[in-house]
């Protein structure tokens, strides 16, 4: 499943190709994905004016023109790739956005949990998909440590569950929560409100580092990347704990333990993360 680093890498690639350019045509090969696609409105937004910016909010990519914006969410299996128009369309291509030079961005989503939606200029931050999102961990204007400390004071839930709550902070999915807690030597089961401000300072630093490393590891996702099994793949960090049950901890060689929290797998070192 694409996580924040994949989406950020995608946004950077799309931004480089798209800002200042116009779409000559936009076509939809089906009327709905997870929800109905506002096909007419998206055509109006995207074909009347050049794209002036491409941004990210959580796991949403937002493509803006002066007429409004298109929101793109990749869901479980979605991809947004750049292809020559002569290139054969892959199965499950649901939308085609053609540029003046003939190249096409294509939205492909076999499992159809993705979203393509329109946002009007005046509702950019109030749109229902965006309005409840927490802070951006990689935004320079955000003091992540302070935010996590302050928002955790009344939270008795486990710190890992707290980190994965997208109304607190976006983009800390299961993998990144497990990895950053291991790096910060914090037990994922400890109640969020029990951690000190100093612990959150360290944890915030590790979250930012883990996400930044994943972005660096990603390279470009505009090409149709497939893993060795031939499935569409997403990039991953060299993981230290996630998925390493019963394997030796990379710091102390103790066996990594797997537990379940809020129906998600948690991996932890019983020695480093007491
Ligand atoms: Zn260890």
C-alpha cells in the first residue's frame, strides 16, 4: 500500500513534469472508483487553465489550476504513471490525462480503493477528506515533538496507536510507527500520556528521519515500477523491526516480538524497547 513517502515522491515527480503545463484532454474510462468521479468538473478544472502547483496533504496528491483542484488518493493499489501515448494501456487504467506533448498521465488502480475528486478553490482546507487531517510531520513549520507531547497529555491509548491516528499526525503508518519507536527505544504499548517531552523530542526526530530516508530510497515512482514477482510494488526502507518476528534485533540481538495493537501487527525488541 502506498504510504506518505511514496506519495511525496510521486508529488515531486508530477510537480516537475506538470507545473506550467496544460492538459489537452482528460478522459475517464469508468464513472466511479471507490466513489463516483466528478468527471465533468474535473475536465473543466484541468483543461481550461495550466497547472500552477502540485502539493500533498497526508496521502492525497492535489493538482491545482486557477479553476480548482483535483485530489488523487492511491488507495491500496493505485498508481499515477507517465507514459508515451503510443504505449499500451495497462489493465485497470481508469483515467488518462494527456499533455500537449502527447505524453499521458494514467491513473491505474486494480483494487479500486483509490479516489479522484474535485475541490473548489474556496474549500481547499475545508474539503471533508482534508479538513480532519492532523499535522504534516515533514512540514518545516510544524514542531512535531511539541505537537505530539501536547496532544498526548490526555491520551491513555498506547503510543503506537496514538502515532497512527491521522487526526493527530498524518503519514505515520504501521511500518513507520514500528520503526521509529524502535529507533527511539520506546515500548509501543506504553500509554501516550506517560511519555515525557524529552521522549517525544527523540521520537519526533526518528519519525522525521525514517520518513525522509524512505523518500530518499524511493527515487522516481513515475515509471511503472514492478517488483521481482511482477506485481506493482512500492519501495521500502531497510526495515529494522517491522516484519522481523523472531529475528535478532539489529542493536542487541534479542529476538523481535510480534504483538497486535488495534488489529495491526506491532514489532518490538523486548530489550531495547522495555
Ligand atoms: Zn534490541
